[in-house]
């Protein structure tokens, strides 16, 4: 299937227009015309080779909203015309303990098949993501979009939304609980909105005092400035859960002091090895360090329905594909709290 896209042809090259052939759909596949694709910081890290070897050309994008235009004969959950979402995964083995437990993101066979830069088990090709005008995905990894969600803004929910919803739901945040959101970027601002809708008391922990106004705009009850000794002392043992969205290595010791007894700090941002910490930080109060990566397909559907019910959407800026390199520069340099969404049909409408 002829597909229009933007691609990185090398780690040090800007994205450029590209055409390629997607595999033909099989009986359990859904073909989706992509309408909107969010820009995630992971797109940049992957395409730039920051996280390991990449097969080029690389077509990023794992925050996808579109319309179903074709279904295989064995597809039962979708019809042509349905509005759907596709997130970070497009397949998994389906047979291991993790997959059978609705935990596909931790598939034990060979890991999940990522939406881009992963080997497609159907034909062995390198998967290519949402910076394109269509995609072919097995039915299980497609989710229906609730009608009440504004699809022009909803794409980042498929990564940023589920990344924050999953730990907040797992640790049962709600009335009577206090959560700290460490960092107020694209992930952090979603965490504030979701946690607040759960009924949790929400604080933003940031090194940037100027982000206090934005934090409160998103619904935070308060702000802890980590560079302020007074703020950190006042937040001692305050939080039942801290969700750490900082995307670079950093010392956890000072944040462990902010955990309540039996509290947990959950890492969702750091990928690289983290500096050490003293065991007494954990032993004093039976504290835990945990991690969470995206979420399952079942959780993703729950998250979308939760966001629709509570009218939760990311703060977004719509662009066309000719602005994507500039947008990448902004994301990489500025640690923005809003998310870029690419209007795919507007971007490719004039290209034959």
C-alpha cells in the first residue's frame, strides 16, 4: 500500500518527505487513515539513535488518531468509518503470561512490537509510525475513540495520557491521597489533570519557580520548588506517590525524603541509568522505587473513557508536517508542557 510519510534517513538528518509501501492487510488487520499524530519526545530520541541502533529510514509517531478505511474478514470490533486510536504498540505474541494478563507492554517472548522501529512479525519489515497517511495494525492493538473526545487534541493521550494514567490508577490515587508530579512537561501536565480528576490532592515538584502558574492552571493544589530548602522541608513525608517524569538521570535522594510512610516514587521518564542513593532513604518509612512504562491496551481504553468522562485533554498546538523539524527543536530544547499534534491530512493532501 503506497504510503506518504516524513522520515529521518539518518540520525543526524532532518525529517523529509518519503514514500514507501506498507504491507497488505491480513484477515485480522485494520487499515487506518491517519488524521492526527502527536509528537512525543521518544520520537526524537529514537530517530536520533539515543536509545540504540535504528533501522533507517525511520518513520516515527506513536500517538495516532484516524478513521478505519478497511477491515479484514475476521475483524469483529471495528467497521469502516470508526474513529480509532493507536498507541505505542501494534502487536505482541499474545501467548505469554504477560500478554494473557493484559500486560502486553511487557511481552515475555520478544517484547511488544512497537509502532515504529520494531520488527513486524507478519512480514519481517521495520514498523513505521504515525508521521504517515495510513497504517495497518492488528485489531487487538486498535482502540475506539470515545465520541465526546476532541480528536484534534486527543492524540497525545495514546502515549502521554496512558503513561501517567497507569501508575496513578495502579497505586489507587483518589480522595485522601496526595500525589507529587515531578516535572511539568508533556507528561507532567497530563499527570496533574488526570490525578486531579481522580480526586487526589496534587502537587507539582519542579526546579523552575516560574512553572507555578502553569501548574495551578492545570489543576495543581500546590507547588514544591525543589531548589527551595523551605519548600522541600515543608513537603517532608507529604506524598503517598511521586510520579517522576524527568527524562534525564538525576539523584532521587532528595525526593525520597518527600515520601510518606509506605510511599512510592514511580519512574516514568528516566531511561538511562540513575545515580545511586542511600538505602536508609528507603528503609526509613518502608518506601519503594518503582517504574511504569506506558500501559496495556485494556488500560488505554479505560484511560480514554476516563478522559472523555472528565473532559481531560492535553494542551496542544496544531502544526503541519513542514513545521515538524522546528517542533522537534522546540521539544528537545525547551521542555515544553504542551504537546504538538500534526494535522496529517492537511500535511499530505496536496502530495500525489
